[in-house]
C-alpha cells in the first residue's frame, strides 16, 4: 500500500512538472508568434546561444507541447 501511494505521488509530481513545461512552451509560443519573421532568435544550449529561425523554434515548442501531452496521458493511464 505504501509503495502504491509513493508511485501515485511520483506520478502526480511528474504530471505537474510536465504541465508547467507545457504551459511555459505555450506562453513562449504565443509571444514568438507576435514577432515579425525577420526577428533574430536564439536558443539557449548550456552556456551558449545558437541562432535559430523562427520556424525552427516554433516547431521545437510545438514538439515539446505534444511530447508533454503524450507523457501526461501515459502517466494518467498508469
């Protein structure tokens, strides 16, 4: 019983973390869409920044949202 409760708490924490990540990606995507296409955008990678196109960053954010949705569904089922 204790083991089951711990697994449920862990799943709840993971769902909460994924929900936050999804919300962050969604808000970032909303801000990026309001910028012109010619805007220079950079992606953080460790201690450096990499120049990316607006489309690449948008696709990455949408992929993060999709992945978070899938993982949340998996956790809710199990």
